[in-house]
């Protein structure tokens, strides 16, 4: 059977079934942002891995190596953040085509290490080898759970309110602007070049959100420690996709108020340069690396400590569907904009051109 | 600077320097078979990762998917064995070209899981995505150290005796035979086909050692627990290369007695079908996934428990060089047959055609 017939998620289900090894040490295995593993009576380890492949996950014609390193770290740190965990250690694998220079590899590691330093995470090992085709990057991040334990995708209950951190859609808008940008390297490479390019600051902000996202590690940890949240995921595929993951794992539905979605001033400012309505970037743009979480109404008061960086966007419902609600209270179905790696043509048409990185935890 | 100018090991040294993040939690970081990480007051975690790229590390024209899965697990389990550790958890990433079928991916996981089950290791997560070029495999294995701690490459002292487990050279000979084999799929795929092909059993044994190596997990753990060994590494690059790693990290030299190298009956039986002297397969063939370790003379007596599966092959010396000693006591320099991923032409000429997999821990 072709991969395009079974589809990515069909394949993952089969792999999951083949691999059901029952171990009392595996608290959370295949299927969440990270695995949660009992490594001693006192330590709960989180582990996540992602592969990034040239021309699938990134495009070197508009991505500098410093940003690529930064983002490779960010994608994985964000998975630890989504469990409410604390990243500690990291391993990398690089498959390097012969045209890549040593300086480019070192620039990759400068960007990678810069973000690791922010989150006090140590690069402890890896692998490096030749690649006959494109650049291939493998990253594994290990973290630890807080004493409160981990937040999974499976705890949302009807009536819980839905929240997101910061703003949505910036990264997807940044990618669109980047593809139309005149310069091949619109962000200065790290500390060595503090000068700003000729871009308007709004454009720079959006492009920066795409090339060098900030995983919400501290915020995720604080939300987990507050004990308010019932489920959490990071927004890598786009709000509608990642909310669908929570709904599926929690066996619930959801209603999202379209006008409540938090948009950045930069996104609003650039509306006239963008091809689609802003709501579409926020709903299905992807690669926000923000956090999406749910909390029961009784515990919402305790979330006030985070009110500067979180927004309530909807409510968890009984049943299975997701709806988008407008200001007049009209509901329309909200489909997951999920992109299938093995049949990209079958996703919503704007997806393939809209974003590059997508990861399915098996 | 081109990668071929700086070379693989020059690049790794630079990455190591860039990434020096001092953390009291990192007991062993970049540069050994696996990292050793303090995750709680009682738990010492081992972590290793490898990337396997089609046409660099494996060739699908003579590797079946079951064997490829098995071997992808073996390569990483062997790194945990080399530290004397116990593998516990595993994560995989697959980059899949569109011509790969779902059955092939599931066969990969059947082989992968078969070896994980032998070593009671759980597949707990991963990532799956499309690859525009070849098949790419990323594997991370997490393990725990025994209470005796970990065995590194750095503890060998002059006078220590050098030992290897089982036999050497079988895998490299198996690869040579496999490349000359008439059938494209000389090993039956897992449990589903117990019938033997038309090969002589000696050829089958050697090919089996190449396609489905058995990492020496139990033996490595027993050697570590015995407290006899002063250093250990797994033989992935070939005896001369991996002994050179021990010499470099321990700042010592070594003498190896050529006639003492353990050869399997299958290798000896197939000598007339092989192109090179048997000693060359044993010294520099690579991919044996046996263990190479050193032990001080005073502790050798305690190694008798393992005498069926270990062989003394030489002695650690002062100074830096390695020598090969013949039966008449004549010494000649023994060079590391190290293959450089970024300048394969500069290695010993037989290397490139002799073996496929090579991993440099960064």
C-alpha cells in the first residue's frame, strides 16, 4: 500500500499498534508532544525528537543558518513546554551535503546554542555525517516534569475554557512576506550584526516570528505549576489542527470565538500586504509555537497572574465537532487544517504554500 | 571553509568548543559513545543518537526493511552497551520518500521492535515526515547506568590488557559477500519466513552479522558490574579506529597481537571467497558492534566468568602510537583506519567500499 493511500495518521496508528510495549516506566508513550518516562522513584523524564529535512521543513533560499539552528532548537523546546516541563539536555544529528561550508555549520550551532542558553539547556551529544542530498537535522530534547506532573492533550472536559498564549498567525504571515522579500537573508545573523535591515519593523517582527520563534518554556512551566490547566499542546500545526488534537485525545468538541483570537499589532499593520483574511493566519497558519491549553471555570481566577500573555478564545463542548462562532453568535464548522505529509494535495489548498514545518509525533 | 578542508573531526572539535555549556548535571557530554546525565540524585541517564541516511549508511538494493529496522536499533543499543548501561527507551524519526510503501515502513518497525523486545526497551515516541530524496532514519536511545557508574573511553592505563568480545571482521566480510550475492534479499524477513535460502550456512552467518548485528548489551553490563574494566567502546568503525579513540581519550598507546584476533569459523571457512587477508577484516572492517575494553592485570582474574565470549588481544602502552605485533615479536605501526565523512577519499582506499555505516559522536 502506498503511503499516500494509508496517509500519515493511518501509518502512525499502525506503528503505534506494532510498538505497544507495556512498561510501567512509560507513563506517556507514543502520541503526545513528548514522552513521559519514569527514570527513578523521584524523576519523571520528558523526551521528544523531530527531524527537519531541507525542502520539506525549511528552505535555505530564505533561511539563514543561524535562524535554522535557532528554530531547530525551538521546535523541540516547544514540545517540552507543551507538557509543562523544564528542558535540560539536547542531542543533535546533522546530515550535511558537500556544498555546505564549515562556517554555515558553525552558524547553525551558534543559533542553536543561543536559544539553548536562554533555556539553560545543554547540548550533550549527537552525530554528524555526510548527506548525498539535502541538509537533514535531527534534534532530541530531554526535560524534566515539574512536581505537579505533566500536562497532556487528554484532560480537557466540557465547559473548560480554551486559552492561547501571546498572538497567533504572525509566523505564517512572516513566511508569506519572507517568500516575497527582496533580500535573501532578511535577518542579521546573531550577535555579530546588530544593524537592522531596510524592512519596516512590522515586517521584521513577523519574519522574526517565523525564523526565530520563542518557545514558551517559562510560561508553560508556570501554567503547569499553577495547577489550573486540564490539557495543553503547542501550536505547531496551526490552532485548528492542534485544538483538534486536544479534542480527539480528550474526546470532546470545541467552540472558538473568531473575534477573540489575539492578533499582534504587527500582523494588523501588515494586513494590506497579506493575501488572506487575518483570521485565516491565526486559525490555520501554523508554526506559532505558542501554547494552547484548557482550564475548568472554577480555576480560571488563578490564571490572572498570566493575563498579560494569555487570551481566552473559546469553550470545550460535549460531542466531537469544532465550531467557529462569530460576533452575532452564528456557528460554522471549524475543520482541522491538518496537513498530511504523505498526501499534501488532500489538505486545504492554502496549507502547502503557507507553511513549511510540520511534525507528527508518533 | 569547505567541510572537506576542515574534515569531520576538525568540525566536531569546533562544534564541541562552541557548545561548552558547563552544567553540573552533565557528567559526560560530547565525545563518548553516549552522554551521561544526572537526572535525579539517584538516576544517571545515558543518551545516544544516530542518523542513518540512504546511500551513505545503507543500500536498499541489498538491505531488506526488517534488517534495516533491526540494525537501526542495534547501532544505538550498542552505544549504550559500550557505556555498560541498560537501554530503557527509544525514539525514532523517519523521513520517507514517496516510493516507500506502508508495508516497508511496518517491516522496518517489525525488525526494530524485535531487537527492542530482546533488550526490554520501549519505543516511546518519534516523528514521521516526507523526504524528497532518500530514506532517512534518526534513532535516540535512552538508558540507565549501573550502580557502578559508566565506562568511558578515557580510563585505559599503560599495562592494562586489551580485550574484545566474540569475533571480529564477520560484518565486513558479510557486506562484501552481500554485494556479490545473486539474490537481492538474502535474509528472510523476520518470523514470517523461517525457510533458509540457498546460501551455505557460513555465508549466511557472515551476512547475518552484517545485516542484523547483536549489540552486546548484557555482556557490556556484566563487564561494567564486574568492576574489572578501565575503559570501553563499541567497535563500530573497526578495531583499529575504535582502539585509536580509546588511546586518544586515555592518552596512551597500544600493542595488538595480530594472531590473537578472534576470527569466527564462518569467516575462516569463507576465506577463499574473500578478497583480502582475514586480518584486514578483523582490524579495520567495522560494524562488528562488539565491545573493546581494557582491564588492569590485577583485575583480569575476575574476567574468567566471561572467558567464553572475550579474547585478550594486546596491551596498553605509554606514549601515543599503536603497533601490530606478529608471532615473531616484530612490530609495525597500526594506523587508525578512520573514515572521514567529509573526505572519504583520504581514508585508506578499501574503507569506502568496505563498509557503510559510520558514526561520529559529537
